[in-house]
């Protein structure tokens, strides 16, 4: 019992630390890059877009280094589902209705759907090789190019926001805080992965399930905070681009990077758990993107539908696993 309580406490502290550290790391790295004269376009497309996924990226590296690929796949795919349904659904309930450009959501959605299809072809085998990881990471470059050409307006808005950053602090200060932030993310990722392994062993609940349903919610919280703030400032396209862009990063870089750096030749995964979650996430994604593309807006009705899709996953997936 004491071991379980310590593991749960470590898990909670790790989640809090990874959320706080990732936001500090991204913020101060962006300010430092802008102060050093780095193109705001590069900052907007790469650092800030990938920034809200730092937690998933570091979880991938740590879990694959320890030989627990299930935690990597579960967290990344779970984050996809959480952001596309729960986060998307909460936004209009908090900030009110907003309109979305059909062209943007179609191209962004197509990239995410293709990423999930690629993941399905990988998890269906029951293992992930280094070549699979390289393919996933490589796809991100193609998707970023497509996203930039389809979503220039939101990126230009992001560039304007970055250019307005005027910090009285020195470059050394932002470098120090940025490094501390990334250090905090690394420590937090180790705490989360190790605690998931312990909790899984004690409660006899597979680590994939814990990662998919619980860890994914925690690592998606920074995305929700960033997007609510963007919507309140009237930057609707930034919020939409961030959510779907984050899912694309989760489906490519977040999953692939750990297998590229720390592949166990290969990294085995529990396909009986991974296949239904990826399939459900794929179906839910279709519903979300089609709904938004047809209606060209995100209101409370759509929000309730998307949130329902998230909680239906608990019923559907647990029912499926009980029959297996």
C-alpha cells in the first residue's frame, strides 16, 4: 500500500512538474530565439508548435530507453484522442462559438488521419522498429510544409505575437530558465514513466491503459491552457492550428523519436490494446473533422458531441478488452 501511494504521489508530482516546466521551457526559449534574431517563422512553425508536445516527446524517449514502448504509444495516441475530442469540446464551452476555415481543417485533418493510418499499420505488427521511427519523424517535415502552406494566416498571427515580445530580462536569464525548464521536463518524464510502471505492476493494470487514459490527460493540459488563451485573445486560427498540429506531432515525432534513439530491436508493444485504441481514435478523428468541415464552426453542440466521443471511448474500449 505504501509503495502504491508513493507511486501515485510521484505520478501526480511528475505531471505537475512536466506541465509547469514545459510551459516555461517553450516560453523562454521562444523569447531567447526572438532576441537572438531567429526568424519568427521558424519559431512559430517549429518551437512553439512542437512546444506543447514536449511532455509526450520526453515521455517517448524515457519509456523507450527503459524498454516500455507501450507507455510511449499509449501516451501519444491517447493525447491525440484527448485533444481532438475533450480539448476541442471544452473550448467552445469555455470561450463560446467561433468559426473555422474549411480549407484549413480539411488539410490539417487529412495530415492527422494519414498519421493515424500509418500508426495503425505499425502497431498491427506488434512491434516498432527504428526504421518505423525514422519514417514517423520524417513524415513530420512533410506535414509541417503542408500545414504552413494551408495555414499561413495563423502562422502570421503567431509571428506578430512573437515579434511583440519585449522582455526586460537578459538573454542569459532566458537561456537559464529555458534550460531549467527542459531539465524539469526530463526529470518529470522519468518520474511519470517509473511511477506508471510501478502502479501497473501493483494494481495489475496494463501500463498501456494507464498511459492512454490518464497520462494522456495530464500531458494534454498545456495544450488546453494555450488554446483557451489564444481564443480569448481572438486568435481562433492559432488555437485550431495548435490543436491539430499538436496531434500531428504526437502521431509522428512524439511516437517516433523514442524508437529512433532507443530502439530495442524492435520495441514490442501490446497490439491487443494498441489496435482498438488507434482504430477508435481514427474513427473519432473522422467524425470531428467532418463535423467541423461541414458546419465550419465550433459551437456548444459540437463541443458536447466531441466530449461525448471521448467518454464513449471508455465504455467501448473497456467492453472490447473484457471480451478479448
